[in-house]
C-alpha cells in the first residue's frame, strides 16, 4: 500500500496492528469476565458503595492522572520544537523512538513482577517485596544502561542504517544521532520512574507521590526547555527531557519509605553508580570502534559487540549487580550438571 497511499499506509498499518492485538487478547479477557467471583474464606460481600470499591476507584484515578501528566511531557516538547526550523521535530521523534527501545525492554521486567510485589505487600511480606523491587530496579537499570551505551556509541551508523534513504539525508542523520545521544542520558531516569511508580502503586492505598513527582519533573522540563530551546535548539529540548525525568526519578526514590516499599536507597544508588561507570566506559570504547568501520551495518554490529563485552567485563571488575549473582547461579548449575 505504500505506493498509492504513502504515509497513510503506515498509519493504517499501525491502526490495524492495534486492532489485531486487541482481537488476540479479547477471548482471554472475555473468559475472565465471565468467570464467577468467588470471595475468599471470611470475606464479606462488598456493596457498590463499600470503602474497598471507593479505594479501588481512587487508586485507578491516581494511576490515570500520573500517566496523563507523564504524557504531557511529550506535548510540551513538541510545542517547544514547533518554533524551530523544519525537520527539528522529525529529528526529535526519530531520536526518541530509537533511544526508547532499551527503556521498553527494561520496563518489561518490572511489569512482569508487579503482581508479585503487590501480592507480597498484601500479605504483609514487606521484606520480600523490598528485595524484589531492589532486584528489579538493578536488573532494569542494567538492561537500560547497556542499551543506552550501545545507542550512544553507534548513534551515527545506526541512524544511517535505519533511516538514511529518500529525503532523509546525511545531514538529517547527523542531527538525529546527536539529539539521540543527548536524549540517552535520561534513559535511566525514564526506567527508574517506571519501576518506582509501579512500586508506589503496588501498595493497597491511594498515593499521590508519583503524580506530584511527575508534575515537578514536567515543570522542570518545560522551564529548562523554554530557557534552552533558543540557544541549543532541539538539543536543549532533549536535555530538558533528560533533566526533568531524572528529577522525577529522584523524587520518587526519595518518596520510598515505610508507607510504600522501604528500599535501601544508598545501596541501590551504589549499584546503579557502578553500572553507570561500566556503561560510560563501554560507550566510549564502542564509539571508538564504530568510527573505524565504514559500512553502517558492520559498524553497528562491531560497536554493539564491543559495548556488550566491555560492559560485562567492567561490571564484573566493579562487582556491579547482577553479574556476581549471575555468575554464582551459572556456577551452581555447572556443578549440578557435573
């Protein structure tokens, strides 16, 4: 459909794909809805106006408002970019879409284990919930930092390989790659916001901390973007995004306490700091490797390989989690096989 309809064909593909995803999941949802509710032993029947039903509604509203506030960050960035020369919004869009892939992969971990944390808190097993949240944050941070290092290292050849054809010129490639490198500095913040917000919402009570933290981050994004867009252009918007989301992540981390999941902030920060050092060194080595390969596909492959190997080795040298735990697990498995 690309030849007769152009970009409308891509939009139609996205729409049809979304409908098909709903169709695939609809039978399972229908079976769940038809299944009769069986309350546990001693559970009282809840009326429509019961406190439990009111609490559930309030929790849903806090989640929705948090998501709405977070999405408003995109609207603010596009508004600021609308005053820039033609192509600036496209550079920002392409850069964000590519850079967000590591974040999406890392947040799958927290999404899968979210029910585990919620059940542990409901049973009063705070220690189990704390260990699960800390482990998830470190593992998600490991994934997103490895991805961010790869994106930063191979930005020019990666964008060239993906987009440099048709009206997308080498100049567009250079601009998009530079914006993506700036945007990548906020990827850890985006992952922490997603993971910590899930930890806050797993508590069976209404909490407004994620919404307040996100609001402060959005205000920071808007303020910094307004001050820097005239001087730095789209790079200022990307820097504002990274700064604003990191502010939100710090506030959410500060808000973790006895009423939510009492994680060990100092130990967690130490682990993430080690991973940051490993990612920074890996990004430098990967960028040096990518500069020495002319073909974009080979440059991306070589850079990703160098980044992955160096990230793992430097992480092991710094004893950054989760590498020691993974090594112990592999060692136990090998001993068991023998």
